[in-house]
């Protein structure tokens, strides 16, 4: 599994985009046409609780929250305001994980997790 840490502090309850390469076991970038599936599961790091209707994981292969650039094969994940709601609104900060999982063939796939920090801007 590939693990990334988003370095930007994000505002809770506000959407944003995050662009990452989806790669095979050798590090070669994969595009939408190379994948049988690509799914997203969001969860709170502290509790492991699923977030924002991504349990079971949702399809993001060029649909909904996900899109590929055909030229660069970079994948852009678009998280909505509701995706970034705090699991515990009494906290000042939370870390959420976007878990992307893909299949190329039934026997070949991969996954990547991106951790991002959210700041509570509420009263």
C-alpha cells in the first residue's frame, strides 16, 4: 500500500481536490482504461469510522468524485463539503483517510491512502 500525507491543513466541511498517480506494482502510471475498477472509502483515522456514505466503497473511476487526465494519467479526487464533515464536531482537528483501491485484473491491483487534516472552523 502507498501512504501519502497531504501537507495542507483543510477546513472541515469544505470540499477540495487532490491529485495523485495511480500506479502498478512497478510504479508505472495507470489510466482509467487500464483499470477494471477504482473505489473510494473515507474514514476517520482516530476511530476508523466510515465517513460520508463511502461504506461500502464507492466507484470513482471517471465518475462521481473521480476523474483521470487522459494525457498524464493523473487521478483527481474531488471531495465534497459533506465528505469533509467532522466525525466529532467538538474536536478542533481531525485526520481523515481517503483509501483508494483498484483492480487491473482479478489477480492484480493496488491501493493508496491519503491522510488529510481538517480544522474545525465552527463556533
